[in-house]
């Protein structure tokens, strides 16, 4: 019998498809030394009693307690790491004013590595405690502080995809917070890519460099072209903002006479490893281009309620074959929890379908076919995020990483309303998605290593 590093026994919830949940009740999950799920064994399988006899009572066997369930770790596709320091503030002003009055002055402070260490260490710890096992991070323009964030992810065991932000246009960025010039921005980005690639060779779960133009308004044409070339040269991930708000979408239209999607594509920034945040104003042609290039959307439902001036048509984009995952957008989104964003994704989709203006007749008020279920929102936070990053994460399935969160529904201080021990497990899943608080997340594992416990 194979020698596994870990064996877990319990009930799991995972996405079978974008609309359907797969429940594996009382299965065995065999984790190899690489942190991958090598084998899943059902109670009726012949190996089941043999594995139990071999592993029960050993240090590397874990039996989930009554009322505990396993979910895949969450994949957060959009986090502004430095903005954790302002999360929950200044959400009542327009995006342009928010950036220039609050955000850029804060991000400029990350030239101080002691300050960066304090914020980034707390952020990564907080996201892990909220069940986020993989995060796609915007850092700042500062190369050394951005490298520090990647090192913190590596040390704490989170799978981090980190971008040194590029903001080189002197006409569009504050004097005290921008790249020195275009050549420096590109040189720092290349050095950052090489350093993170070297760091990743010593990191079990992987850390990855990400080419990161903040958004088109912050970058010169020369920088955008150079970043596209670096993404191609190093086969690197790419992230940016795309068609987020009326102001941002309109700015690109005025500058290039085309939408964000096509402008970014012209610079070589839409590719299979690209993730674009928000995308609320994508046209059908934009969506087709995303599907054709393999570019994914990071849907940020809480942030969109504050800054995007619209509700993204998730169901419509999925129908067009666009990959979509979920993002917190700290701090445009105030919560570090993807549970909160799952809930908001469902609510926002219902508002889009039903409409919100009672002065209109009900039949004219909304966009039919827009609602998504909690199953679909859970998919966005897990498997959808994994597919967006082209990584074997986000599912509890053989040959996927053991990235999981163990949820305790019977915790005395945060007990979920499950009173019938024979309650349908689909109903239990829904209660977990709507009612879980951070204290219910008892353990978090990334690539077969425990990275958080309560």
C-alpha cells in the first residue's frame, strides 16, 4: 500500500461544475509528499478499510470531528496589498478622488520596508485565517517592498502571485508616488520577475511574479508596450484593471478610441495568464476577445457596489465562455473574506436581474437571466479562480493541491443552525456559505501543509 504523507477522513464540498456541487461523504483523502491529492477513496471501495487499518491512530491521520466539513481554499483574484492599511475607510467618495486623496498617499509610504513588513505580514496572516489559500496581489511601485510581500507569502505558506505596480506617466500620477521614469519602471519589473522566480524554486506552494500596469490611465504607451514584451519573454502572469467605472472606461475611450480590452490586447497584455479586475463595462466584442485570448475576469462584487457604477453581468459573461473568479479588491472592498464576497455576488446578481428602480414597471426594471446561485458564486471563489490562473487548485479532486479549509459548524461561539443530524448536505452547504464566520474556519492547509489553526 502506498505511503501517503497525510490521510484525512471526512465530508467535503467542491464544485463539480460551475453550477453543481459535489459532495463526498466520509471519504478518505490521500495526500502525497508534494501536497497533492493522490487518491480519493469512497467508503464502498475495497481500499477503504485497508487504509483505515494502516493509518488510524498515526500522527499523519486526521479524522474530522462531528459537524466539521472541508471546503477548497479560496482563490482571491484581486487584492491591493498595501490598501489593507485603509480597509473600511473612505468608501463614500468617487474613485478618482479616493485614489488621489487616500490611496496614493498611503501606497507611497511603502518605500519604508518596516511599514511594509507590518502591513503585509498582517494581511497575509488575515487572508489565511479567512480561508484564502491563493491570492493575486497588487503591491506598490516599490520593487523591494513588492519582493518583501512575495517573501512573506513564501514564509507563511500562502500561494502568492505578486505584482510590482507600474505607474510611469508623470501627467497622470502624483509626483511623490510614481515610477522614476519608463525605463526604470521596466527595468525594476524585469528584476522583480527574476527575483520572484528564484524565490519560487525554494517554495513548496509556489510564488509567482505578475506583470502589473496599474491601469491604462497610469501608464504611458511605452510602458504598456514594454510590459507586454516582458510578459511574453518570461511567460508571466499579467494583471490590471479593465473597464471598471464610468470614469476609467471613458478615459480609455477618449485616449485610444477603443475599449480597455482592445487597447490592452494591442499592447500584448491579454493572454492565457492574464486576469483583469472588474470589467463591468465589457461589450460583447470585449468578452469575445477575453474568451479568445484566455483572459480571466476578477469579479469584485463588494468593491463594485462602491466604485464601479454598475453590476457586472456574470451569467452573461460565463455564457460567452469567459473565465471568471472572485476578488475582495481590498480596500475598495472592505472585507478580507471571500465568504462575504460570495454572498454579495449572489445579491448583486439578483439586483441586476430584478432591477432596483421602483419607478419603472417590473418587466422593464432588470436584466433577465442575470441571477447566479450560491453554488455558482462558490465556484467563482474556488474552481473558477483556479481555472483563471491555470493552476490545479480550487477543487477537492485527484491531482489537485490539498488547499483546503476545515469548517466547524458546531463551534459554541459561532454555531450554525443545524439541528437535525440527518439534514440534507446540500442545505448544510448553503448554511456554511451564508453563515460562516472566521472563527468557524478551524484549519487551513496549502499544498499539504497546515498554515493556520485556531
